[in-house]
């Protein structure tokens, strides 16, 4: 039985270049876990709330979520995730270019666990993702959905 914790990363990012850099540098930092890329907020909502989702797929997840995306923005995805019992415990890291203090405060109020601003400079961006990778190797994750596997709306 392995002693390592397996972390599955869901990256919700509409910028292909940023997504590639994030995945590549998380792997360079030693994360060889599951990695799923979703291209916008609507894909994220479909992934987390789709009828064909098996609840065990939500175990050991960390979501890296961009704020500014087409169709549905990251703050709305965050809000929906934190309101649903099945997804509320999943750690959400906002990983975005937006550094407006009001946006940062709003994301924390909505329930994000960590807010990271993507540096504009390439080398700084790479270093930030590398450090995030080291963090994700040691972080302890809660079990999603409190173990019931049922959505709050289903239990009423």
C-alpha cells in the first residue's frame, strides 16, 4: 500500500499557454498525479455537477481555478462548488492574473482556500507554479462531500 497521497488536479483555465505552463511545471515539481484540464467555467460546472459523475471521482481533488473565463467565470464556479455539499470540501485555489484587492476579498468570502496571482514575467510565473507544486505534494486534503456522496438538495 503506497504511503504517498495521490492528489488529482483539476485545472480550469481558458488560456492554452498558461494551462501548458502550469501542467508542465507542476510535473517538474514532482507531481505525477492525475491532471484534468477544463477550458472554461461551463466545462467545470458540467464536470462537477454532470449527471454521469461518479462521486468517487471527487476524492483527493484540488481545483486550480482562473477567474476571468468565457461562458461562466471562475467566481461563479467557486460559488456553486461551495454551495453544494458534494463539492464544498474540495480545496479551490484561484490562480489568476487578477490582483484587484476587491476581487481577492470576494473570492475568499465566496470560499476559495488560496488566491495566487499569476506573475506577468515568464520566469516568475514558472517559479510560482513550481512552489505551488511543492505545496500540493505536502497538503492534506479533506474527503469531498463528507462521505455521503449525496448532494444537499438530494437529502431534503
